C-alpha cells in the first residue's frame, strides 16, 4: 500500500512539474530532464510513469479536464438559469486559471495544438458551453434568432484569449474584468427576463 501511495504521489508530482515547465517554457522547448528535476525524481522514475513527453502532456491535459468537469458541475446550482450557470462557470474558470498551473498548462497545450485538434480540454469546455446555451434557449432566455453555437464559439474564443493574455498580465483574469466582459455580452444574446448577474454568485 505504501509503495502504491508513493507511486500516486510521484505521478502527481510529475504532472504538476510538467505543467509548470510547459506553462513557463512552452511544450516544444521543454525537456524531460527539467521536468524530472523540478519534480524531484530521477529520469528513470519519470520514464516508469510516462513513456514520452507527449504522454506526460496528455496526462497534464487530462488532469486539467477533470478540474473543468468538476468546475462546471459546481456552477450555477439547481435553481440557477443556464445563462447564470455559464457566467458562474467562467468566473470559476478564471480563478482556476489564476491559481492552478495544471489548468493553465492544459489550455496552453491546447493552444499550441501539440495534442491534436481533438484535445479534450478545450473540446470539453466548448461542449459544455454549447450544451448550456441550448438549455438557455429552451428556457426562453436567448434572444430569438441567436444561435447557441455562435455564442458558444465567442465564449470559448474569449476564454482561450484571456488565458493567453493573462500570461503577461494576471489582471485579465480578475473578477471585475470577467464581469465587465459579461456586461458587454449579455445584452446581445439574453432576453430581459433572464435576470442574469454578470458577477458570479458562486461561493
């Protein structure tokens, strides 16, 4: 049991270290030696868990996707409208992008396209955003004629863009900045009876 726990801790340390190195240096210039050094493990231990740098990148992206799955699950709440759930989720995501290097690296790996066009993190986020907007349409909260798919594309593009900009200026992820974006967007696609708050109501 102790050996299994050590293996789990080592794997997590390698994923965290890889995320930090990928986020700082980019995927292509980064080396497995730098990752193992940052994780405090030998190159042999790294190769025991991950056969290649790409396999490690996939593990980072999968870990980030798990966080996003949990994030969207917690957003909104049973009584919240779909649009409010979407707003809340973007605020939660901004916090995680600020605080969680694995989530940040997961989005950056997707932007670098090193894992292919079907990389799970952006696909998962895009799928949930579009699904939520279709639910908003069913609730009667989207302006007639507005396409849930078009709005989803805008939200996902803004998410990825803000993450990139935050690499140089963390204020792009500030709650006030995210709320300001929603204050501009919401009147363009949400009906007046939706009663959506641009600031997150999540705790």
